[in-house]
C-alpha cells in the first residue's frame, strides 16, 4: 500500500519520494513511532483514570465534595493531563446498574534470561484478565510464576509525578509537613520506562505508607501531582541483547491488553 505521505489532497506525489534522503525517511518513521507511542500512553492513562473513577463512584457516589477518593482521582487526572470528558463519561458509566466494578489484580512471570515480571491489572473480569495475560506470557516464551516468587525481589515504594519543578530543600520541607519518617528522594522523569508525560517536571520517591500524606501536602501547596505504588527491583538481572529484545516484545504485548495497567521488571537495560 502507498505510504501515508504519498498523497496530498488526493493527488499522488510518489514521484517526490526518491528525492528524500534516507535520513529523512528514518526521521519520519521515528516520528510516527513516537507519536503512536505517545497516543498509546495517553490511552492507557485515560483508561486507568476511567476505571478508578468507576471504582470511586460505585463506592461513594458521584459528588466529589463528599467523595474524597473521586476528588483525588480528578486531581490525578489533571496531573496526568487526562481530559475532563474522560471523567464525566466514566461517572455516567459508573451510575449505570449494568456497569461492572473493577479490581486490582497482579500477576508474576519469569521472562527470558531469568528476568522477573510483575504485571499490574485493573479489570472487571478476572477470568479474562488471567487468560489474556497467560496467553501472552506463554506465547512469548516466558513462564507464569506463583504469587510472591518474583515480587520478593522488589521493594514497594510510592512514586509521585509532579507537574512543577521542586528542589531538594523545598521537598524536605514538604516531607516534614507531611510527617514523613522514611526516605524521600528526588528523581528525573522516566518517559521511556514509566511512560511519564511531557508535563511531568520532577519525580519524588517515598515510602509506600507515606505516599498519600506527601501527595496531599504537595497538592495543598499548589503542586499538581499523581501518585502510585510501584515495585522497585532490589537488584537487576543482566541479560543478552536477544533476551532483552524478547522481554520487551512480551512487555509491549502485555501492555497492549486492556486489563493491563503496566508491567514492571528487574532487567538491566542496555544503555542505562
């Protein structure tokens, strides 16, 4: 089929293609891939927000004045740059009696080269989620693992994505205000590994139990932020280039599933 840029207003311009340099061609393809990845990341975030809206509304109603969980999700949607239309649409969905509720599910697997995979889901159908995840894992040459056999190699932490830059001194003040007793650290955004949007200017890592308190203090001080619990590997696993490529193929296919929120791993990534 013709390339997407081979027609303008219905008029063929294929004759111009040979004059474009190979570098321009690669740049065009790379830009297309980048745009597609960005769109996929937004769709995944919008789905995550939508599911959490349904959970919050089903539990405590559609009024964010009285439903603290819903108010937090709306603030998180703002921080993730997810549109208000997504919020409104899913509030309406949640109020329909035939809309199923969503539950958090976690699956574990062994990837190529002994890498551990933690697959996080938010699903309204446990059987479908289990079947779909196992299908991708098995077809990708990986192996499903029993609960806990992979996750014990990870530490549970809180991760906050801030839509404003903050320095270490200010962060320390916020941590004190939130009565944080554990470690709090400042990191750079990770658009490739964690899918951080362009709006994320800083990332704060905290103890899992202190995530909510620090997030509330940041928001009270006018800093939009989204918070989530993440699994941080206590040690990484070195693998061959082939194993790394095969693992990323499986991770990409898993993250294409509607029920999967994200996939975490302990693979040492080349170039990092």
